[in-house]
């Protein structure tokens, strides 16, 4: 099985072969960095440049023209980082027979490597021997050795604090430099900022990982150029960056953030491929840089960043506030409770009725959830669903709620009642699982629910980010007789072009369009409904609360309403008693 240092070990063995067995110093030079240093066994084997190494090699060729034999060899390699590695070797070498002073040498060779133009190059070689017979020939120049190892140590330290892809600071490098700045300027006020690229996964999937990597490198380079005196930046992980800025008040910070935003994506290639890049940033203003840790500051900036609403098509930033720390604690508590919530049956099924816009008759419902803890606390979906997505809990939760829906529908069928269609919300994270659709169908079929009574509901942002998967899913849903609904349409994320690509059956318009008094918005509303009907889609409008709204929607030919006009979400048992009746 290959291991991390095997490539280095192979290069070290090849270098030993070229040096001892073949005396091929010309080919050996290809393995050496231009700034290589070499400390050999004898007094004339201290070289500080590649040229000096090659001169010594030429001299050896004149003195020793025999071929050495390697009797035993052992190599061990390790990659310190993506750009720095170390190999250690122990060899037993037999000298040419005509050499009179000895026939075998035990030698040890340590090599520091750096990756240069895609290949590992030796930047420092130290050869030594424990053999007493060479004591008179051996040399150790303490000053040269100290300077050489200091140089190598500096390289290794720098690599350990440098992000291998973008070549700016990594987390440790950023922390170290920020601490140094705080120490030098203890009375200066600073802003610690953490920002991420919104929907970076979508960029990777749409434009390719090479474009995603290029974007990260571009942002890193421009971010570093944007830093002034007393400022520093770094890439923390994935698409998350940090920056320490001098803070001169909110107005100045707003202008500075706008300038940095423009600088980050100013490169022409980004505009050429029409790549839209939006950022979420959290800002923390430390009050005491002497006592607070930089990682603690970054944590608070992250809390601020995470407070920003996802999937909004513009740059957003937020300042850290103490309530965010409480929210962070609450989230940790929710995640702790989540591990046993299904076993305790704490997730309760609710259904909000949907009504025909003209007759006001109830024609179906949307399945929703309330998390009711044993202590009486009720947690709403907006408090835990995104957390479940972030921590890979959503898949099990969604399938559990689907099973609750199917269980009640099966019960109503056995009681001889007429079913009404139910929409079930599914997360974008679910469809990334290869077995999801099979698991979905398995649950539905186990309870013998006719497929036409279940509508598979996804938010419009999922249709954009998971476009190819959604198109495949839509085909499979329709082949099996399910309906597909696009939820929250009009939240500013999706393009109208999406509707021509994905064959949805139902378009759910977000209540924000209904609440707007803007004339242009109303015109858009009307045209969206008209367009959906032209594509054989039914239109559901959310947030319908008054008769005036219902009448307005009737004039626009909206098909179905959902909102407080018909009723709030209610327990599934109450929904069944009120709206699921016996067959006529």
C-alpha cells in the first residue's frame, strides 16, 4: 500500500543509485534545487550552491572512476507539507577494489526536499558516517551547519504556516501574524473578519473544480494586495478566508468592505465567464487584544457570518453581537438533543391546509414539523433544519417525517377515507445521497400510498445548485407518478430560465411577492403565474391571510392558496378529523 512519503523515498533511492552506483552526476543534477546545500563526509565536501556541488562531483570523477556497490539500503520519507519533505537513509557501500584505504563504508544521508515546478528537488543534503576509520577525514563546520539548518528550519516553519493552494497564510500563519500585530500596536483598534464564498459548491459543480481553485487563488492574491500596514489575511479552510483590518468606525469599515469586495473579483477572467461571486462576512471588533485569543476572535467572526441568511443574491456582512454567543450555545444544545429526538418521538407532524382559490375548498396540505420536547419547549423548523443540514442529520430526519406522513395516510385509507394530496419538504442535501430516491419510494410503497397523493417539494435554491441532479430526479419522480413542486419561488435566488429546464408540476410563490405594494412586483407576479400556466404548472401562493388577497389572486388566476385565511398548521390528527372525510 502506498504511503505519504513513498514518492520521496523513491527519489532518495534514485539519487543514491546515481551517486554511488552510476556516477551519473549530470542526471543527478536534475534532482537538485538551484539553492541546494551539501555537507559531505570529508573536509572538502561543504557546498553552499548547486554549482559548488557539481564542481565537487567533477573532482570526484577524476579521483574515483570505479563503481560503488550498495550492499544494504534503507530509506524513510515524510511529507512535512505539500511543498516540503524529508528523507533519511542508511546505506552500506563497498568502494571500488582499487581504493586501498577501505572496502566498505556505513553512511547516513538526510535530505530536505522542496516541491518545485511539480517535482521534488533536494534543497539540503547531509552525509555522515559513524565509521572511526574516517575520523581524520571527517569535517563539521559548526557555523555552516547552523546557518544551513536555520535556513531549512525557516523554510519548514513558513510552509507549516502557509496555505498550500493559495500561498497566503493558513490558520496558524494568520494567528501568528495577528498576534504579532496586536503585540506591536496594543492601542490600535482592529476588525477581525471571516468571510466565505456563497454557494461555492455550486461554482465547483457548474464551472468545474479547476475554476473553483482558480477563484480561490485569485481571491487570495487580491486579498493579500488589499492589506495595508498593520493588516494581514489568510485562508482558514475550503472557501473561508480571514482578514485583520485597522478599524476606524462603521462608516469607514463599510467603505473598506466595498473596496475589498471589488478588488477580490476584479480579474477579467471572472467577468469573461460571467461568474457571479457573492460573499458572506462576519466582523468582530475585539475590545482587548492583549487578553483575547485570535482563534476566539475568529470564532466570534464566524458566529456573525453564520447569522446571515443563506441563499440571498448579494454581498452581506454582519457584526458580532453577544446574542450570537447565546445562539451558538442554543445550537449546540439543539444538536445534543437531536441525537435522541426520533427515538423519543419528539418530532410531531403538522399539516397546513391548502385551498382552491375560487371555491375556498380544502384541496390538500403541506406537511410541516414541530419539535416538542418533554420539558414543554417547542422548537420551530427554522431553528433546526439548517443545523441538521450542516451536521448531516437532515437525511434521517426527512425520511422519518415522510414515514409519519405515510403512516397517517395509510391509516386514513384503512378507515375508508378519501385522501387529499400532501406536499413533503425535502432538503437539497438529501438528493446528494445516491440511495435517496430508492429510500423515498421504499417508504411510500411500504405503506401502499398511491404516488399521485404525494408531492415532492424542494426550495428553488436547490433547483439552481443541484440542477443536473434535479433534472434526473424530476424524470424519476414523473416516471413513478409523483409530482414535483418548486418552493419559495421569488426569493431572489433563481432565474426564470430554470423553469424551462426543470419540469416541475407546481410552482409555490413566496409570500414576499404578495406582500409587496410595488407595482412592478405585482406585474411580475401576474406574468409568473401566466408563464407557469403556459408550462402546465399549477400555482400555489403562500401567505394568503385576507379575503382581499384571495380576490386579488383570483383575478390573476392563481390556482391554490396557503395561509392563515384557511388556517395555521395544525396537528395531523386535527387535520384528519376536519378535512379527511369518508368517500362519497
